């Protein structure tokens, strides 16, 4: 049976910007509706529960709390959830993608438990997209570094984003690629605006192996009309 919902597991520590990302992608302002496995509406948190924004019913999200300060128990819950959802016979209920959020304004961009996730959990055909949120924090650090080098204020402001990206590509990206099961795509989000959300959707689409899932993802999102039109033409 062909799926009619695009199912995403989103992972990330507190304050990594997960909810903001989901709201922008779904064109939503409020909180999502939460449903248990029987379709009953709930309020409490559970990785098994489905999060659905009424404005974007084509998406189903599952939210895992980040692996705060070790978080081995949460890591095992995520491992079991991924294994179960990846092995379901029906594509309809399978997990289609994983968005893993890291906040670049944190002192530690990756904890031991997060490294354990990428080193020990093979997600199979389910692609993992690493999302580095609050990239503006790296821009600010780059601006300060350029200013200390004597670069004039306006020039430092102009060059800061490129300098920050270069520092990220040379310093953090190699560490990510060395992991046993590295993410299939890396997306850097500054202010989470429509352009940034569109980039996330496009990067996710590029990691998918099945054309039907690509079309489903494009149709579910609200942030990029051009992608919707292209998907309609390509069908």
C-alpha cells in the first residue's frame, strides 16, 4: 500500500530548535496534535506518538528528546523505535527520514551518546539528515575573529557567514564524516525562515531512494511552491 503520510523522526537536545523547524516546514504557528498508536489524542510525550500539524496533515512526526548528559536509556528507546519502524512490512507505517538537530550555539556540538548513535545505529534505508541550527552563532564568532584581525566593521559583517561556513567545513564536518554511520546530508540553518526550510526539504528529498517518497515529501511541505510545481510536472 502506498503511503499517504511522510513520516519523520526528529531528534535533538532541548533548545536545538526542533519545534521551530517543524512549524516553519508545516506553515504552522501553534502546537501539533498528539496521537497515540490507536489514534487517540494525547498530551504527554512519547516517541511512539504521532505529531501532526492540522495545517500540514501530509506529515507525521515523532519526537525524541535529545540524549541529554549521557541519555543511554533514551538512546535505546530510539534504537528500538528505528529498528521497529524500519522493518515494518507496510511502507505506509514505515519511517521515511530522520532529522537530527544539533545547536551550533552549544559548547559541545556532539555528546558521547550522540556519537554513540551515529557509531552504533545503522538506520538502513532510512536516511539521516544532520541539521545544524542557530548557525548565526558561528557567524557572530567569525565576526569577532575577523574584527580582532583588524578587519573593518562592515567588511567583517559581510565576510562573517562565509568565514563561519569555512570554519565549519574544516573543523566539524570531517568529524561528522568519520562516524561509522554518517548522515546522508548536512544542512546548516541560520534564522529558520522559509528559505532555510526549503533547503531542508530539498536535501531530504535528495537522500530518498524511492521516487514515490520524493513526491510524497514535496506534496506534504508548505514552504516551497516551486518544488510542488516541479513534482507535479515530473510525475
